[in-house]
């Protein structure tokens, strides 16, 4: 390992408080390198990553060491934090993949480690991948990964370790065949899939591999520890002890992949959160509450009041404008919050109805007024542009609304508060009612952003946005099939630059084809061999309701709608 890389890693370790018992390399039968294909700062901000790290290390037969794409510089790393060992010497290399744009980094880390990029060209180590991005559609990474975890990993990782331990001396093919029998494990090499852009795809399943592949999900959150286990100041949330409050969301926002793939909505008990909050308090950190919408937590007022009474400062990962309470906002203000962040998402009320957002302008104005009452004067709003059926009039409505918001803040006495908006292009994601649609073209999206910026700048409203060109790449990778994996391979071999993405082709098809293609409703989709518990009929019904702007009520533990995912085994 180069000295400067070793020094950076040692400096990071010196600032860590590791609550996990770290084992020496090769001191146990199974050695796993858990790899985050992005920076140390982003990886150590990821609760799922920390949860799996703790789960593996809690076993007496396995250890888990962490590795990251970079440790403070852009240089690709291939060494673990705990042992300064190259990842190729571990028995299993597990990638935790949250974002499609990190796919190229997976290839970079394999290559840097002298691990053959293509799964068919290597025997050891076994390479697995899990996380949100590959749960929804693993196909673009399937040429490079030996097996995927589809769904939540806290329980299935135990079965993977036990199965691997029984089979580790066998050839790789037999190991993978054994792993493929575990629910939630997908071994691409055992599924021969042929695409010819026809309505149907041909799938041939080898041996006794499970078909379809059923996702894994944890029924009782109180049974798993999803919280900070390695404290470090070098993260996005360096001053916080993170604690998961809930998982999944039943709001039925039709653009949101996580809302469907992480069903059933589940919450941690109030007693368990308070217990873990008291544990986190020992480290003199602000508590960071993590969940799809913290204001939706059914005991949020009781929890907030406990924090207020016990002088526990806290922050939240997300809020809903229609479920904010006075107690919650008071607690956030007490904890030093100066900005209220909420997501109207759609440009107009018409589009909010189409995506089933369930909030109105009045909800947003009420939230702003409530936050100002407690001294939270800055407002940040998230929007998505390019949503289905969006027109110029919807963008105009958004602009007019934001100007009114700014004026409202001033007329209510908040003359110094800042209003900023964040804009992201809409990417039709797998397992949503809009999965058949293509992304809007880049030029149209750029024109919309230009118009929004020019109209809002004179009003003193700050606009930040994600590049539509980068979103196009993300869309191609999110909606791709196995050919997209080979397209990614070509991009990597040509240097991984934006121009390489633009020029790359496979079978005469480039990034633009995979990002903007429309699927027929009768067509088999690249992710149809996965079963997340919601059938095609459900998504088609929601798509038809979207076209009519019809509301679908919120799904809760007490109210079961029509999807019946609660009965999934």
C-alpha cells in the first residue's frame, strides 16, 4: 500500500470510536470485506452499511473489515480500514450500493484490486452486492457480481455466512448454487436472460435456483440494531449518533421506488428508540433520527417531548408538510435547527395529484408559519421536474408559488430568512407505477431549469439542481438490462469520463436509448424476475389512477389497502 494512502487511513482510524469488536485478519473462518463504492465520508454516513458491519462482526465465525473507494482524495483505494489488506485476499467482497452512479466505482475497485471484472473470469473471491440500487434492478451490474442480496440484509447475511461456511471448499459454481437456494439471494449466472427488445424476454433457470427471486425484509425492527456503531467526525453527520426510527413508507407517492420496495411500513417501538437514544446520549452527540418521513412516526410527539424533557438534541432525515406538529417543530428549534426542509416534489397541484403526493400549498404555508413561530426562519424545498404530463403551465405555477412563498415569509415578519429550492430531474424507476415511461429529454429539462433560475433569481430565491445529463446516465443504469452492464464495461475501459458515457454503445444502443425508452404495458421488464411483493396489476391500477389524478390512501399497519404485501412470506 502506498505510504500516503496508509497515512490517510491511519489518521481516520485515530478519530474513530468503534463500538464493534474488531477481529484480526484471518483469525476466524470467514473474512469479509464490506465495500462502499464511494468516499469514506459518504459511506460512514450510511446506516445500512454500519448495520451489516455490526451484524457480521457479532458472529464468532466471521469478521468484517471496511473498504471505501476513496479516503479523502480521488485516488481509487483497494485496502481495508481495519487491516490495511487488499480486498482481493478476503473470502467474500461485499459491495453496499446505494446509487447507480457508483456502479462505475465498483468496476474501478475490482480492477484496482486485480480482481477480474467479469464474474465469469474469476474463481475467488466471491463478490456480492446489496443495497437499494441493486434491490430494484441488479441487471446492469450482473456481469460483474457473483450474487446479489435482494431486499434488506440484516437477516439474510446470517444465512449467507452459514451456507458459505458449509460450502467454502467447493468450486465456485457449487458455492453459488448453494447460495441461490436462500430466499433473497440472486445469482445471475444461473439465470440465462435473452433480450431482443420484444414484448417478452426468455429466461432459463439452471439447477434448482429460486424463480422468481423474492425480496427479504425484516418484520420486526426492534429485533435489529440499525444505529451508529462507528463514530467519526469525518462524515456528513459527524456530530450525530444516527438511529433508525422507521423503515418503509405507505404514502404511495407514485414516483418513489423506496416507497414500494421497502414495504411493509414498519416502525421501531417508542420504548426501544428511547433506550437507544439514551445509549447514543453517552457520546455527547446530537441524535439523528432516520426514516422515510420522521413526522409520520406515530409516537413522534411523545418521543419529541421526551427529548425536550431530557435535554436531548436531535435532527431528522425527512419531514412531511402535512404531518408536522407543534411539539416536533419546538423540539427541532430547541436542538438548534435553523432550516425547515420539506418536499412538495411536484411543480403544481395538478402534478401533485398525479403522483399522489397528498399535500397542498396550504400545508406548506402552515409549515412555514409554524417553523417561523419557533425561530426556524430558513426554508428549503425539494422539487422534481419532468414528471409525467408536466407542461409549461405547471412550471409557471411552481414559479408563481415560490415567489408567493418568499413574499409570505416577509409579510409574516421573516425578512432575513432564506428560501432555497433543490431541483432534480424525474427518473422513472423500477417497481413504480411510472416504470414503463421514459425520462424526459435533456434539452427540455435544461430549458425548464434555465427558466426557473431566471425567474427566481430576482426574487432572491436560491436554486440548486442536478445536471440532467448526469440524471440521464442514472436513468439508463436504473432502467437497464444486462446489455447496460456491458455498456458500463465499455465506458470503464474508455476512462469512465462523461464523454465515454456519451459515446459508448452496445448493439448500436447508447445511454440515451436505455434512459428514454418507453416500455409497452404488455412487455416483460428487465426486473420482472424479482418479486418485491407487489404484482403488475397493482402498478397498472396505480398508473391508471395517476392519469386521472385519483388519490390512493396511505398504507399503515392498521389500514391494509389492496397490495396485500403484508401477507408475503
